[in-house]
């Protein structure tokens, strides 16, 4: 009855066909393929960027950790003396274990060129080794430079990144 009423007013009422035509199906698949391709490319680019960022932060973190440890050792409590050997590229820190006792401990910071690493070695008065720590790996250069009365420490890693700190 509705159809007859609509036909009288001038509306042509046609029954809709159910389903999709082959052209509509192909167009929707093409659109889905384009969206999927964009999503995959975005994921690949993001993964490559993240990998590069992770690799760079590995080298930067080792720099920061080594420099923080060296600065902490140079500003430690109860330091008696700091000896900087520019020729050997070695820093020796003498400090007391106890304020009431004359016993001294030595900490040496130096570069092991055979293993490309900066090392911290702890010795007692008799030069008996008490401890051995690696401050930084993948180091290509560790140099102490003197300008006037000031010493500078220049560290270069295998990626040719460098840091200079004032001692």
C-alpha cells in the first residue's frame, strides 16, 4: 500500500538489489590494499628509526656513565691527592679509608688500548689490587691534555664521538 501511495505522488519506488557488484568489491579491495601498504611502510620506518635511536643511545649512555663516574671519583670524600700523568694518560687518586688512620687507598683511571676500554683499578698502600672495574668500552682514544694549570680529559669512542671534560 505504501508503494502505491508513493507512486501516485510521483515517487518511483524501486526494489533494491541485495549484494555488491564486482566493481564495488574491487574498489573496496584496492582501498584496503592502499591503507595496508601505508601502514606497513610506516611500521618499517618507525622500527628503523627506533633501532638507530637505540644504537645511538647505547654509545651516549656509556659516555655519560663513564664521565659521571670519573667526576664522582675526583670529587669524592677524604681525597689526599690527585696525580695526573699526562704522558701515561693515567689519573691516580689517593684517599684515606678512615680519617683517624694513616692508611691510603689508590684508585687509578687509565686506558687499556689492547682492549679499547677505560679501567678503574683500586689498590692498597702495598699496591695490592683490591678491585677492578671497567668504566667504558669501545673507546678509541683517552688523552689527558694540559693547558696552563688546567687538565682536560678527551675521550673518543669507536664511532668517533668525543667528549672533553675539565679535571
